[in-house]
C-alpha cells in the first residue's frame, strides 16, 4: 500500500482530472496563505489536492468533501497588483483522503496516492475504439448545434485506456457529480464504460436540442473563483 502523506486540500465545485489544466482565481486570504506556505517548499513538493465539494460552498465556507481527488502542480502563475493571484493547475494523480482537518486557515488532508491499474495489452482495444468513435460523434453534433466545429486536436487523443479516459473526461460537458463518478472509477476499463454511456446519452440529448433549435453556449474554460 502507498504510504500516506500530508497535502493541502482545495475544495472546488468542479473536478480536476489527471493531465488536465484548471485555471483558478485566488483571492480568499486562506488560499493566498496556502500559496505562501507552498512557496516555502521545494518545487517538487509544491502540490495541492483538488477535491469536489459535497456540502457547502467553495467560497467563505468549510465544505464537506468527496474523498477521491487529484493532486495538482502549479503550471502557471500571475500575481496581480491588488494581491489576487491567477494560477493554472495541472492535474497529476488521483488520491484518497484518509483524514482531514481545518487546523490551518485552509483544509489539510492525510492522503494516499492511488496507483493506476494497468490494463493488459489489447484487452481494452475494442472499448477504446468505441469511446474514440463516440467522442468524435459527440463533438460533431455539438459543433453542428453551435454553428462552428469544436477545435480539438483529435490526433492527440491517447490510445492508452487510462490516459484516454482522463483526456475525454476533461472535455465532456458532464455535471460535477458525473465527473466525480468518472474520477472514482476503480479501473481504466470501468472509467471508459462510464464515459461511453455518458457520451451516447449526451449525443442523443444534443441531437434533440439541435432539432428543437435550442442554442448552446460554447464550452470554453473559465477561471474558477475560490
């Protein structure tokens, strides 16, 4: 079993997947304090744990959290004149929260990093192919409804089942609870199965919306306020 470690936790109203980027706008004193504390650590130890809130608000509250989250490193950072900070986090690995407390101004957790199960070569090839096909079809319908193609480099879509699951999940218009279910899936094959079901459902719903003439907002990434 992987040894547990201490990690500052950042409860949010959305899910970060390994490999994905998440822009954040930090203005609350507790999260600016978290950032200052991280600056005292060696670069390789500067990690944050992103967790989905279960009950409560991510701003000005002490929410309860889901216990499966994603470690993140700071990939970009900009300090503003008024003290606010814009950061871009990159998801790294999943973890499980074993215990947590608000002993500091921000939430701290004792966590265990979760090892990714490796699928036997060739075992998930049919499922990988179905997910890739379903995601491409989903983007086609979404782009048709919005009146312009969704610009994604589909050639960069991974073949590895674990990497593909996270790559597609980060680009789905799924609600936070479904995203959390994807993140919590025990194996890459389980994760791809959940994603495939969501893709097929969403494609059908989008097709219905398109037929009714309902306009959709472009699924761009915005900064999340803490």
